[in-house]
C-alpha cells in the first residue's frame, strides 16, 4: 500500500531551483474554479519550500507521500514554474462533487443547516431528560442563528461540580462531515444512556455543549449554489469593504496571536484573516460561550486531513507548555481512529494563526485554560460519498466519549491479578485468593481522590473475605491500585471445575462511581481438542477465503512453538519467504463440540504490514472466525482484543475490521465463548492487500478447553419474606424464598441460605445447605439464634450438579430477640483487622469470637477521650463491629488517628484506626 518514490528525480531539480528565490508568500485570489491537485512525494523539507512560495490549502499530506491540495489555475502555474510536478485530479471540484451528487437533494446524507436544526429539536424531543433545548449563542452577518445545546442529567441547571466539555463543528462551510459527527454523537449518547454504563456516567457527571454549525452563512451559501452538496465555499459571508470578494476565514479570526502566519490579507483568499481580531459574529459567539463557562476540554471539528491538531497552530517551532500532555492524551483519545496527533506545523507543515484551538488554550485572562484540540476528520474529499459517512462518524464517536471522560475523574479497571492459593494465578475449588487491581485515571488534569474498591458477587460458591480496599489516589493520566490492601475471597470446595465466577467491582472516588464486572474460571477446564502440529495435517483443512485471492497455508518447519517439536502452520511462502500480495487463506480446525463455556487457545507468531502513519491501523494480517452448527462464518474477538484495525479500502477485509498485525514473537491467544453450544469449527484467516509483504503468520499448539456438561444451573430463588429491611421480633427468623426453576427435567432442587452481620457479606453468622424444597416456597429458620441487630442474607438453589446464582441480597433487623444476661460476655477474641484501612468514614473491626456473648468496642481520640462506645451481643465465630465514623452524639468525627479497644471480659484487644476524610 505504500507508494513508491517514483519522482525522486524531479524533486532534486526542485531543491536547486528553490534556493535561488526569496522567501515570500504569493497570494492567489481564489476566484478561479477550485482544483484538486496532487504533488507527488513531498517530504517535510519540500513542504516548507512550497509554503514559502504560496499559501497552501492542504487536503491530505503524509510526510514523504503525496500532497493533495485545493488549488486553482494561477497558483498551479506558479508552483509548476518552480519545477514541481503536479497532477490535476479534479479540474473543478464543485462541478465534480455536484455532478457526483446530481440525484441528491438537501446535501443527501449530510445534514444541511435546516436539517441540523430539525435533528437537534428531535433529539431534545426524544431524550428531554438529558439533551437540552437548543439555544442561540449569536447571530451571523446574514441574520442566521448559531445554535448550541447542552447534554447533562440536569441540563437546565449549572452544576458546578460537573466538569464542562465543548464540541463545535463547521467553522468551514465545505466540511459537512463535521456536522454529522456531532449530530450522530448526540444520537449515540441518547440511545445508550441508561444502558451503557460509560455513556450514563458521562451524561450524569459532565456538562457537554455542542455547537454543530458555527458558520451557517457559508453553509447556506453552499446549499444555494449546490443543493445536492459539493459546494466548496469555505469562509463565512462577510461583505468585505472595498472588495468584490466575500468572506472571512473564521478559523483565522480568533484574537490569540491573530495575524501571525498561515493567513492571507487578501479578502478574496480562502484564508483571509478578517479586518480586525474577532471581527466576525460567529467568532464572537464562540468566544462568549467559552468565557461564560469553565470548559476543561474542547474539540473543534474540521475535515479532511485525518489528524488531530493541538496548540500551537500559529508557530510550529514553539512547543506549547502542555505539549507532552496534549500528545499523550490526544494519542489515547485517537484510539482506533488512528489519527496522528500534533501541532498543525508538524502534522501538515501548515501554520495557521488566529485559529480556535490556539485561542481556547492560549487565552487565559478572560477564562481558564482549555485543553483544546482540532480534529480533522478523515475522508476521500470534502464531500465524501454518502457511503463513507457511517465509517467516518463511527471512528469519531469513541474519541468524543474519551474527551468527555478526560474532563474529570474517570477510572477504568485495567488489570486484575489473582494471587495466593496454590499460586497458579487463578481460583481453584476450596481456595482462598487475593485480588490486586490496577486502575487508570483518564482525566486530563484531575487526580482521583479517596478511591475505594468494593467487590461483591452473587455467585453461590463464593465467600467474600476482604470485600473493600483503598486505592488511595490515582493521579490524572496515571495508574494506581490496591497493592497494599488486597481484596480476597474463597471458593467453596463443592465448586465444579470450569465454573465461571462473575465478580462485581464498585469503584468510587470523589466525584466518581462506576461498576465493572470480571469473570474467572475456577479450576482447570477439561481439554476437548488439542493439536501441536507435530503429527502432520490430521483433520485440518485450508482453502482460499474469497475468490480471486491466494491461499498459502502450509505446515512449516521454519518456526515452531511446541517444546521438543519442529513444526507449525504458516501463512506465507515456503521457508522464511514473505506472503504474497492479494492473499486470503483460511486454515480450518476439525469439528469440535462446545458446551456452555469454551476457550480456544493458540500460540501465534506474526510479521505483517501495518500503516507507519496511522497508528494502530494495518494493511495485512489475520483474524479468527467461527461457524457454529453450519451457520455462516463470523469473526470472533480474542480476549483483550486484536492488535490493529484494517485501514479503510484495503483488501480483502473491510476497513475498520479488528485484526492481528505488525510484528510479535510467539504469543498465547485466547478466545472465551460463553453460552455458544453446538458443533463448531474455527478458522485462522490471513489476508493481504496488493502491496508489501512480511514473513506472515504462524499458528501452533491449538487447543480447545471447556465445559462439556450439558447440565444447566437452576434460576436464582426469589425473596418472599421477611421483606427487605423488615424488623422481625424473633431471634430465629424464618427466611422464605420462592422456589427456583431448573431447565433440566428430573433434577431435584435443594436450597442454601446464608446470613451475614455486614452488608459486604464478609462476616458470616449462620448458614445452611441442603434444605429440602417446599411447595412453591422453601423456608429455613435461622440457626443459631441471632442477637439483636441488622443482618444481610442470600439464598441459592442446587440441582445436585450446580448451584444457581444467589437471590438479590436482602436485610432484616431482629429486635427483642436473643436474651443475653448482662454478665454474659463473649469469650476469647482473635482480632482479624480493620476493613477498609485506612477508613474513609465507615469501618468494620473484625474478630473471631470464642463463645457467644457481649463484645464492647470503644473508640478513643489521641487524648484518650472516649469518642464512641458500641456494645453488641454476638454469636461465636467470625464477627465484626461496625463503626460508622460518628461520635456518641451521631456527629461525624474529623479525620485523623483514633485508638480502639475491644473487650469481652476474657479478652482485651487494642489498636489504631486511621480515618481519612
Ligand atoms: Zn476546516
């Protein structure tokens, strides 16, 4: 796919010629037809030389590759006179686009100004709770309104604790894709609010403003001249005094470093900077909006370069003070779009002063500093075919959500390590394991404070031991975890190997709360298929993936993963030789019968062509597909995802397809499939486009492990009584559940019940298994009897092979129950620690009580004064006393060090609690 340097000779001539000329920019009036022009093979140096000749209107440029620009006859002649080779791709862009779009009306699938208004009204009508009514931020030269709208949970209120975000589009009238990106982002937010946890959080905890059309006059002008689309008008429609030409470039009219290069003084030029800084009403409207708010982050949308620009635009030689942060955050935001990040001077050798982003970031007297980007949406032209729109929109929506994350604290669970037990990094039946979690804070500047992790599970084989831990603070753009304070849980010895546990992690911090879930397989899964490729082809087959392409799969002794072995499957030519162009070959496993849970495991080695310019994008590579019960092949996604996505318009895969590519040594790949049952085949599919190869893809040591049992677990029982939160006047309350159902005919169900002293379900008080099923409902009277207090309980069903999930946790309070005489203190007491420690307000003092009876907990300040005294009558066993961080009068005590003493008469334990507020 890389273009060859076929024009080296002509460029040598150019360099010689250029050195003779003065460095003076030439202005061109732009009144001629706009041409799309290609100048082949332009590196950074020759780009500088070209810029010295004339003001360039760049559409596409990658250093060392073709420069595509908008030009005209005069300018082209000027460029050519300096020895540059040029090629006119489109002689009249407007006529060309318009003819392509002849049958189209109202800009086709692009949202015209009036359609944009209809859509934002519609969005407010569809999602009135989260998408606000449109409001005017100003009026243009021609009296058109510049509309804005706000997205937030209480959009009619200014919520000072919710960081603010700004998106705008269409400063330039010929960049309609930018309007679609914003409108479709709004639809995405509306449709996913309440179901997608990230979108829901970002709506509830951010105030996000959208200005979908900054320059309605220019946009309406294009609609007048080319109603189907294709108009190339860029500027607004100022009636310039003393000139017959209209328009100012709004993205050269912002007051910060106005008139500092990359502009034109000619009112007829597309880069005309305007008579005075902020002379344009649309620029004033944006300035007023930005000074009226405290935007943390901003993205100003343009097209069509396919890059993310950052300050400074006015001078590529000056790094802005936050250069490193802009680059790092921008690269993370870019994600699968693959848009590279940098200042305009660096990305397109194109200084531009007076632009939006420089002002948003640089102006710090009238408002705070805004971390402001300018996304140049990719695409084949200013008016890409309608069919390109969905792809271009899709690659920018995750980017927008990431920018919204960055405005404030946003924690993601990025790593989870299981340790302890027998040391095999996974929980086995009967084991107790620790969990250490790493969190990343996506905020651009806000540190996450008071980070607390709480783990829970509805799994009936799991017992929480350490359910809450502190991760302290997580710096902006950094990571931290609970390494010093592991969470832990145990797995019941009765848990079948291969059982999948789902744990729920509640992550909270100041201004942040979000829930993540993660699954673990207990024990070792039975192997249902395995082949180390040492005994020949066996039942594997391979063939062409799609007609017209080549299949190069073969058994190779070039590379091998198997210990003591010699061979593997290779896609590529024999020996170490590269794979061919235009390849598409599939390597197919034998048929394998899958149960309710399956892992496909394979070792692979890769050398395939990626884009050196678009990070994370590839031209060639491999994917995995599956066919179940003879249904068509579908791509399946490995755990942790593929390494790249396919560049648009590569073959044989569609642009945007996730794919393995690049170079890596032998690596274990794994695909986990839940609930996919039946006769399956997997295939490894390698494809390449028409240019440039690599050694290829090797596959070795393929296995499929999984549950083969067809037993299905019963449903969870449902609470009947006591009602959640009810007070029960008995020390032995009857716990009643609605019977579960079991999908397998003939299985008899029994029930288990568990009662805990704490809401985190770490202090068990009473439990039972094997309770016989009753008619419609099943009942257990708690044994041993309970002291007065509040308890939390769960129940589950068991079909003899597997347990159901637990009933949703419920609580009850016993009162006037167990009668314990004053002198009946508890016996021995073994202290088991404080959870969480440090405490953030509420904490549990945990201990094992030798015999039932009273336990007193007393909290002292450092002067020895009693802050709180709590006495509880508790059964023997693992117990806890909960201190809510309040004094005897119910007031919250201030943060700091406190002492505690636990007393049973026989035992006396002292210690410290650090309370962090
Ligand atoms: Zn633009």
